[in-house]
C-alpha cells in the first residue's frame, strides 16, 4: 500500500470522524430516552417499546455517500492523488466504514438486550428479524444495505457534480416517474410483496451486488473528474 493510498484513507477517516462522533452521541441519547420510556411502560404494564439502531445508520451512510463527492473528491484531486488510487481508496473506505458500523451496532444491541432481557419491555427492530436473528446475520445484512446505499448515493452525487442540477435532477425525475408508474401499474407493489416473502441472505447478497455494480459504474465519472463543479 503506497503512502498516497494510506494518506487518502487517513483523510477520509479524519474527515468524517467528527460527524460520526456526533451521530453516535445523538443516537446514544435517543436510545437512553427510549430505554427510560420502556422502563416506564414496563412499570405500568403497557406494551413493549421498539427502537431501531439501523434506520439512523442507513440514513447516515446515504448522506456520507452523497457528500463524499463534494468534500473528499476535490480535495484528493488538489492533493495530487491519481484517479485510480482515489477510486480504490474510496471503495475500501466505504466498505470499512459500513463494516465497522455494522459490528458496533450488533455488539451494542447484544449488550443492551443482555442487560434488559428480563423486563421484556424493550426490543430492537432489525431486518434480520425476518430471518435468523443473530449477531453475525445482523452484521451481514447491515453491511449489504449500508454499502449499497452509500454506493448509490455516491453515484448520484457524481451525477450532480459532473452534470449539475439539470443532469442530476433529470435522473431523479426519471426515477420518480418510474416509481410512480410502477405503483400505478401494480408491478412495483407485486415486486415488493414477492421480495418480502422471499427474505433470505441471498436477497442481501443481491443488494450488496447492486451496490458493488453502482460503485463500479461510478468509475465512468471519476476517471476524468476535475475540481470544477458544474452548477
């Protein structure tokens, strides 16, 4: 691994360390409040309270994927990084960040549920609950979804960066038309129903491959990218 490659990885990690810290502080605060409400519900014999660690994580990764184009790509180019090294280092950073967040979330969930499992007043929501819900299944599911979201949003960010609001907005417009058309014709609803009926690790492998394809496709925009952003 070259010095330039290591420097890029360090920059990506340092650039998002502050936002990641704030994200986890806020998430931990919301979780503590939720646990307090769960204890109150338990004392009053009310229903159990559910909380999702993964939902905020998915949103955060989507935002990071989109903002990376604006924040990391121009800086790396100004520092003299080659397009190939920048592209490869970003892929490793995306995979490393999603893996780390997935592992932390799964371990944290195991600890919390181990401490409060007696009360039964609190539970975590996770897509893996529709399969075998254990720590390694949750990690694989989270990595697949978060990496896919980061790659797709990164690709979308590149579209806005290279072609401006008109180009990126046109793509979003086409996507909205396709989604609305699918809902109106019914094939999108049928597809989602079939998707949830066949919940398995194969599904999340396909989701990961979709993200990998989106990231591979992003090379078409990165190989000739400059610091000049189209508006």
